[in-house]
């Protein structure tokens, strides 16, 4: 695992407005693929999805640091229940490896599929009857 970016998401809990919640976010490269990890500290990181999904899930934007800070000698990846999955230890500083393009990115390059315009909605009331305004939400 090679750490390429480090950031934080800071959110305010309305029940505790004076103590904001801070989650660390790591953008990493594992076996040539980009991945993320997030958590309240480096001893309890969870595997994450795309950075935008993490922002939506945690409820705040990721503030990426311009350079890599000093990281701890070991980091722990845990499951959703908190059970340790992996213990990662520092080996050496190196340049980030090349990243493989994800299949989703290649699929996005294709022209979007055009769908046929929806047909006129079938008449919902029998002929001769009228529906009161606001009876059916549109």
C-alpha cells in the first residue's frame, strides 16, 4: 500500500456543536488500483469507496493536505464491527506507482445510451370524471 494523499473531513454533530467530529481520509494505491481508507484515527481505519462517496456518507468535504504529513509507523484496517482486518506497517518512502484505469472510467468514455422519450401517460381516470386538483402528487 502506498499513501498518495491525506485529508480530513470535519463535521458538526448538532447534539454536540462544540466538539466537531474529525475523520482522517487516505487515498492509497494497492496493487496498482486506487482505494481509500477513512476513520477517526490511524488505528481504526475502514475501507472506503470513492472520495465523493465518503464525502456524502460523512456529511462534509474532504480537505486534502498539499503535502503528505508524517504518518504513524503502523495503521490498522478494521471491519464495520471494529474487528481488525489488517495491520499495515511502514517500510520505506517511494514514488507512487502507476495506477490502472478502472473499468468504470472506460465505460464512461462511451456515448451515453439514449432512451426513448416516455410515452404519454395513460389516462388515470375514466372518461367523464375529473380528479380534484392536488389529489395526485406529480
